[in-house]
C-alpha cells in the first residue's frame, strides 16, 4: 500500500468515526470531538516540529499552551478601570524595576573585572533590586486584588477582538521559548526534558497564584467569542425561521451552528500551519534540520550552527502550541489554570505524535484526531462494557464493584496499550516519515 493510499484510508477512518459518533450519540458530541481534534492536531504539529524535525525532547508543552490561554485573556477581556486606577501603574513600575535589576546586573558584570568586588556588587544590586521590586509590586497587586475580588480583582485585558489573541498567543509562547531555549538548549536531551517540565510547572504556578493577572483559581469567565452566542441565535427570528423550516429544534440548531463556526475557523488555522510545515519540511532548511537531528556532530563539522537552529525550531514549535492554547481557551470561553496539567496532557500530545508518525506532519495531524477521539470515547465505552460484563453478577459482588470502579481508568490504560501496540507493530507510527 502506497503512502498516499494509506494516509487517505486512515483519514477516511477518522471521518467515519466522527460521523458515526454523530449518528449513534449526537451531532453535538461529534462536533465537540472534531473541534478539540483540530486543536489537538495543531498541538501535535508543534511538537512534531520540535521532535520530528530536530529531535528536541520538550516536556513543557502545557506551559506554552497555558501562555496561549493567557494571551486570550490579555487581548480580549475588557480592562478593569477601577483596578488600573488602584494599582495598575504601580504593578507596571514594579515589573519595570524587576527587569531593570536583571539588565543592570548583566551590564555591571560585563563592565567590571572578575573578582571579589564584582561579586559583592552583584549581590548588592540583586538583593537591593529584589526588595525594591517586591515593595512596589506587592503593593500594586494587593490594591488590584481588593477591587471587587468576587467579580473582578484583576486588571482585565485590552478589549480587542478575540481572534487577535491567537497570533498573540503564538508570539507570547515564542518569547518564552526564546528565553528558555537560550538557557536550556545546551543541555543533553534528558536534562532538556526535565528543564522544560519544570518551567511549564512554573508558568502554570504563576497563572494559579497571580490573581491580578488571571484571577488565579477563581478563573476568568465570559471570554468574548468570535461566533454568536447560542442564546442570541435562539432569539433571532431569522435563525429561528431557518431552523424551523429545516425541521431542527432551535436549541440544537444554535449549538450546531456555533460549533460548526468554530470548526471552520480551526480548520483554516490547521490547514495554513500544515501547508507551512510541509513547505518547511521539504525546503533546504527542513533537510538541514533533519541532518542535524540525525547526526549533530557531522552537521556541525559542515559548518552548521546546531544550537542556533535548535533555538529557532524550538521557538517555532512552541509558538504553534501557543496558538493552539489560545484556540482552546477561546472554545472553552474561560481560562481555568488548574486544568493545565503538564505531565498528564503533555503525555497525551506525545502519544499523538508517536502514534501518528514522528517526522511526518500528516502523521501528527492524524495522531491528534485518533488519540483525541479515543480519549473522549474510551471511558463511556469502557463503562458500558463493564456494565454489560457484570450485568449477571449480584449487586453486592466485590468483582462487580471493582470492575465498575476501574472503568474510570480506561483512558490511561487504553493510551498505554495503543502506544505499546504501535511501538511493537509500527514503531515509526501509522504514517512513517519518508
């Protein structure tokens, strides 16, 4: 079977699974799987860029996804004018002092000769700058968080169209990736994985605790949407008339319309990123990246700056993950920092890339759809299976209770089994790299 026929058959299978969900369960469920499948495919594309092209083992994917979600809040939410008046200027001044302390320390160390006096001056500047930063910054955050804490208690955003948050989320993730890459990309692959995981935890800890920025665990709700709200469609006479003429319930029609709108926008983003990734893969730059991946020593001997190219592709892949994070937060309509679990969901994205085919962009997209479909459907199917198996057992039988309780763990069990089967029978993925 040729690669084209194989890829076509597998994507047709994905389409059949999603359509079958609509027929058997509901079209709302099918479109929800489709939307999150599109977002998952974008995430997998970003990770494939880093691992499949360059062999970079990034375990901090959720940190960049969370930064994309933060961009959605910063760009689209209206500003909280009372919070800005109470402490906005002081917070900005505190952040400027923190940045000035770091920059000043670097410049001072460059200007002074190595020795005891330089070490003492570094200590004085860092400690003094830190306490000054905390004094200014903490006073501002306390003033902001005290402004109607139940409803706002944060600075809000810029009040711009939410679609602008998607590229801004990519830029924010790219900026963080550049800072991380400058310090961590010189590490060996296993140390790089530990560093990126730790940094992802730091990013998410900031989102959970800095209430002036994201309301922390109180969550930011009511994010603006790029599509109409269901309640607005249900009160629109023209929409109600069209739904009635098609014989569809108005409530169902409104939810389907909204989800189809999201699906169309997400599909456009995925197609654009896929085309760009394919062009990059088949360009001289893509061939150079794969040469570096396969043998760094030989590539460096040929005059290639390996560290600079690793930084370049690390930033690009992280930017794509940031775009996916902004898309996901837009679809959810809220920012919930506690839902970003680096170890659990990074594992899921990596399974998507490995199952689909590392180094193959179409494979990453395919893996995103298949693994997300299974992630959603395995638990209810597993519960139904356990109920069927135990239907003839006594109600108080210990085995029946054990099997029914175990159905909640079917997701992770299934992911592990799928990963083992793919690694055993198709170690290069369902669509291997050519």
